[in-house]
C-alpha cells in the first residue's frame, strides 16, 4: 500500500440513489478519499435534473438523503454546479457524508481478514521489523503484531515511508504511513459488526500512542476466497503531520504490543469513558501550535484527570492525587521534579501547594478564575503544569492497561530512544484502593513531597 502525501485516492465506481421529496433516482457516482484540507470521503456524481421534478432550491438544504449500496445516510452538498444545455440540465455534485466512515457491503457477512491503512502514524522500529524490497533494494521497515484476544493485528510501515516523511515534513498534511491486517486467532471467520469494534479501539490506541489523532482508512474485509466482501469508506479524526510528545518511543516499537492488550480490555469494559478521557488528552496534547494553546490545554488536561478521579471525594487536587495512588502510582510521582518543573516547584514552595496535582489545579484556576491571587504566572509555569498533568494521565492509563515495561518519560526524555522503566513509578505491592495520605504542611515535622526552593 503506497500513496504519495496528500494525494486523492480513488475508492470505487458506484451507484448512488437520491431521495428528494419522495422521489428516487439512481445515478453513477465515484467515491474518493480526499486528503486536503483534511481527509474526507467525497462522492462525486453528475445528475440530470430532468430526472427530477424538483427545483434548485431542493438542493439548498442542510442535508440530502442518499443511499450507496445498502447504506442510507445524510450527505452535505459540498459542491453543486449546473451548466445549462439545450436538452438537459446537468448538475455536477460533490457530496460529503454527515458522518463517516460508512460501511459498504458487497457479498455475505463472513470475513476471514480485514486490511486497512493508517494515516499519520510515526515511523517506528522494534523487535518485529521486516525487510521489504523497494526500488530494487532491501529496506528495514517497522512492524509489530498486536494480540488482543481473540484478535491478531499486524501493522507494517509503508515501503515508501522514508520518502513520504520528507514530503510531509515539507508540506504538512496527511499520508498513509502504515498498513495492517486484522484476523481471528486460529483462522476463525467473523462479521464486519464484530471487527468494527476492534478497529475503533485500534484507532483510539494508535492516537494515544502518537499523542495526536490517527485515522484508519481503506478498510477492506475479505472472505475466505479472497474476494472483497465488505469495505469501510472514509476515515475518523486525523491530526496533520507533526510530532507531539507522548509515552511511545519510536525506537521501541514493541511497546505497542505490550500495551495494546490491556487497552483493548479497558475498551471492552468502559468504551465510552475511555474514549472521552483519551479525547481530552489528545485535544490538550496538540499544544500551542496545533491546538488550543497551553492555557486551554491545561484546562483539558485537568478535565481528563478529573474524569479519571470521578469516584473520589474532596477538593480537585486531592481527588486527582487519590486517583493516581489508586491506579498504583507511587508517592514519588507526586513530588514536583525540580529538573523538569523548576518554575512550578518554586511556585509550589512559595504558595504552599502540597504536591503536583495541587499545583496544576492552582495554575489552572488562575486561567478559569483570574483573581490575581498568585500574581503574574509565567508561560514557563503554564507549560510545566500542562506537561506534568499530561504525564500523570499517561502514567494512570498505562498502569490501568497493566503496562509494566519501558516507556518514554515526556518530562525527562532528551532524544529518541531514551526510555525508562514504568515500574519505578508504580507501587506493585500496594493493594488496590489503599489511600495513602500525603504529608501535610499542617504537620511541619513531616517532609513535604517536593524539593524546596527559596522563594524569589
């Protein structure tokens, strides 16, 4: 599966049926995946208005109902032109589905495998890499096999990924960086309704690993005889090409295989809440150049952490701290690290903030409730509070996925390939639900959990 960056990809020549004012008309159509300004499914068709007893005003509405194969949906009219001829009135139309992707059924329900492309996932190397032939030479490409009962997901980098990255670095935008397959263990057949859930979980997981939205596209389900029995046209949310911080180090591709089984388990148990918190994390992680800025990001980060702490009681900082502990995060993680969060640690000492969660809540409150309680807060302090909060979220979710190996620490990593063991931040022997109370400044004989700095 090789495509250039930002190129429009033909999907199929098909038929579309319109339903307008109780009338139905079939007309040929072409389905394409348009990449710019953002990846979207577009249905292009020419419609002879003599086939309709309608006026042009009927096309100037919010949505037009149409059917492709067996999929009936509302479409937005993205383009509508109508050059007038002597004998006909041809309307050139481009339609965008209100919701995508859409399922297209060709034959029976039984599938033996599903193939897909991945939009904008970073290049990675690991223990399962493959050697492929491209342009007469052998190249090593990143590959990984994810096993999540009863599914096996294989992901491989596109052979032209090196050239694709150069294009994307120069122009930005979108490209199909990887391809993959999904199949059942032991070769069992399955239905598209079953595989759609693992595809949704996979898209969310790859987004969590990248730290920005990744989309799955060009989805094709094949029957045992190799025929395409089902397709999914379009894609879900995708963020343009850039490299945000996250827990995944691209020189350690095996981390995907270690974390995904636990992520899939969580997805099956609490899909809606997992999707909400990961979405908040991703929206925050876009940063100041691609998203809502550090101040807006900090608000989203705290919202994600509060969602993770929704069962706790008390003030916000205390609830987040308790949620960290109940997700087996050690007390050491609640110390504000002076090497990576020096300004935040200084402010914590000056204003009596007890720990990291307390500090990031207070910084966030200066945005939402600007009372000038702490004076002018520097951009550096906002960045450190945001980055610390994002790290807390990654620790909690990785712990809930039962990850126990290496990961990328966004607070300390200086180069690609530098990882540390997640286990140093976990309390493996503490029973779940134990609430170890933090030292308090009301008890001066006990140390507070951050290294003190002299107030300026």
